[in-house]
């Protein structure tokens, strides 16, 4: 019995082998009030979603993300990766997890809650609007006329306030991402970037859980430890910390290596690699930013996890070790966004001092 068969036979027999879309999106998607503010998918697009036959995931998007991660991975890891199954669950808590039930089946399982994707999409929507505002502000500073500046400013302020209200609501109900009529509307000039950015956060979150499996954090064999050994020691934050914290730093680092194709023998140009590092930077740092907004204390460690602040800093060092230019391009957009969130929500990791910000953006590693 493989992981997919185990999921549908033992863990979720009520799902009868159906995809996530077939189970939930007829009611939750096709008739959602979300589409009062967004372009509704065409019937052809809906048909493609519903036709998805689960192979490595019950969700068509996660299946596509997973296959791209596999394609960038070293060849020797692919047989193990191809025995994994990702189960998207209609659970609105913003979490994901890697699970391995020894001797019960061949392969490994990952649970990916829809609440985490929903939260990342909302923050990605605001992030896209915020970047439009930053670009307009830069043109304005250069003396260019920017007639849309006031509109963009008002839009960002309104949506940042709306998302702050949503975050308060989510925090009061134990972090459950309850979304109905409160989706942030997207503008035509930021919709495409918002969706692409949200998908990049999915890449990182999924790669992080895959990394837990590959590094034997869930009990199976360690297949990827030597990949971490290629990271410079100054970027190995898992050294000299307790095990429960080390595994999170390691999973973050390996996730970045998998997303960028580091360790793969496949030829890739410097331009392609730099683009991959930038995408991994946006996806990882924005995902950690979102997780930080849900944390009761993003600045301090817990028994099981290092602080979100330290994870953000650590993944930044790994990214900078791969391509400092791509890392700086990404972090210079992320840090002001974190500060915007802290201004409106008074939580998260946007309260960092100027010295820390400077140390990240000026990294020469």
C-alpha cells in the first residue's frame, strides 16, 4: 500500500478517492461571495479543476507545485519523493505537517491545511498592492507625475486596516482563518502578482514539510543531509542549538535548496538560478511573515520551534549564501511590508530595529 492508498483507505475513507475540488469547491468555490469581487473561473477552468485525478496530491495546484519541486531535485531523491502524498484538508487552522506511520505503507504523507493557503493569499494580495505603492512612490521621488498615487495610498491603508481586523478575528478563534465575505478584493493591476506570490508561499511551505521527511525528522532515513553540508558554516543556524529548533532551521534551509535546484546536476544558467533564488526568497520570507502574524510572540523561541524572527534571519543567510543580489532584491520589499503590518496590527516581526534591517540588506555573503 502506498501513501496515497493509505490516506484514502485508512485516514480518509469518506473521501472515496476524490480530489479536494470535487469534495469541497462545488459549494465553497463556485458559489462563494469571493467571486463578487474577483473574476469568476470559466466553466472550462472549473472542469479542469474537477477533473483532477489525485496522484501525489488531492489538490491540483499542490500536485503541480510538488511535481516542479521534484523536477528541480537531485535525481537520487526522486524515487523517494514520488512515494509521497500531500493531502489538502478543509481545516482552517494555518498549519501544515509531515507525517510518517512506520511500516503502515510505503512512502510518506504531508497534511496541508487550506487555512494556511487562504491566509497567505490574503497577505499576498496586500503585498501586491503595497509593492505597487512603493514603485509609484519611487517614481514620484524621481519627479515623475504619478496621478494614481493617492488612490494607491488609500487602497493600501484601507486593505491593511481590513486585514488587521481579520487578523484580530482569527486570533480570537485560536488562529482559525475564517473567510467568507471578507476576502480582500484585488485590483486588475495587482491580481496576477498576488496569485503568483501566494503560490510561491505554497512552494516554500510544501518544500519545508518535504524536507522534514528527507532529513529523517519524521523517523525515516536521512536522504538529504549532505546537501546541508554544502551550505557555508556561517549560514548553518542549526549548529549548537537544541534538536527541536535545529530541525526547523534545517527544514527551512533544505526547502530553499530544493526550490532553487541546488544540488541538482541539471545545467542551469546564472539568470535562471538567480530568478529561482529570488522566488524562493519571496516565498519563504513572505510565508514566515504570515506565520509571524499568527504567533503569540514572534520574537521569542518556544519549546518546539525557534522564533519566527530567528527563522527569518536564518533563511535569509541561506539565501544570501546562494545569491546575495537576489536575496537583497527580495528582502528590500519584504522588510517594509513587515513594518506596514506591524504598524496596523502591532504584532509580527516588523518591529525590528534599523541595525538589524541594515545587516540583512547589506549582506555581502
